[in-house]
C-alpha cells in the first residue's frame, strides 16, 4: 500500500497543490514555513483513512484549524471545502494482495471538511481494505498489515507518566492507536514491556517469551554497539 499522488486543496497554506511521490522514497526540502510539515500532515490525514476500517482506532481527521483561512475585508474567512485526495496506482502484486479486480488499476480516496466535520464517505476505497484485512486476521494467522507511523519533532518532548499494567487488547488496535499522531509518549510501550515481563515471570509461557525476546532483539539491533547491553 502506498500513495503515489497527493492533491491538497484549502489545507493550511495551500490553495491547491499536487504532489507526485516516488514509489521508493520522497524527501521534501525547503525553507521554514514553506509547507513541508503541512504536506506531512496531509499525508497523515490521507493514510488515516485506512484506520476507518479498524475497529476501535481513531482516524486522523482534518482539524478545523487546518482549513485555509483567507482574509477578506479584514475578516478571516475559512475556505471550504478543505480537501485531501490520494491516488494509488496498483501493480499486479497489489491487486493480488488486496483482492482488487484485474480491471482496477487505480484506487482514489479523499477526506474533506465541507461544513464542520471531516467526512468519510469518499474514503471507502481504502477503508474497506482495512476492514477486509481485519476480518481475515480474525479468521486466520499470518495476515500482514501495512506499517503506518508519523515521527514528528513533537515526539522529543514526551512527558513522564505513571505506568500501570496494560489491558489486553486486539493487537491490530494497539498497533495503530496514535500511529499517525505527530506526538508520542513512551507510556504504552513501557506498559507493554512491564506487563510482558510480569507475565513471563509468573507463567513462563513459551510464546510470550518468544515475542518478548524478539522485541528486545529488534530494539537492540538499532542501538550502536557498546551503547546499551541489556534492558
């Protein structure tokens, strides 16, 4: 799953702009206050449409303060609709994985504020994919969901929070909660870590031990050698 083209209208400082994204990697370069973060926010809204199909996970809407404002006769006037549209050009492999018809080569979806709230009626082409995956994952193992994450600079200022034990939730729901927020906190991860450690100590279940060790190995592989030996 990927976004090949993004069209932004009346969002933040953009009147109407179209961005073609590289299928492998895209970098936006520009001076401060030229719209780099606004593009990322628009992408976050667009990808948030996928989360509409995941039960219990909040989607990323267009916030009212993100609607472009034009000053007319000294008065601020919100310019609506504020709209974000995405295009995804399907490959043969994509159609196979996502169960699209052979004749379907392009998936287009959008989110918009026309009055007060962000509508979702035009987001169905991508939200139904999520619902389909969720249903399949509840019937069989090995279902792979796309990785969605937004790492904004606001993540540098996470505050200390009191930790408790984590309630048991469906893994997909936990994985996507706050995935597209520019803010972050270590609380959820640390609560998961604390809960897993406690459960392993008490019950010594092989699958829990395997999951826990896999998580630690993945984290340790990202840290330069000699910086941190164990956690």
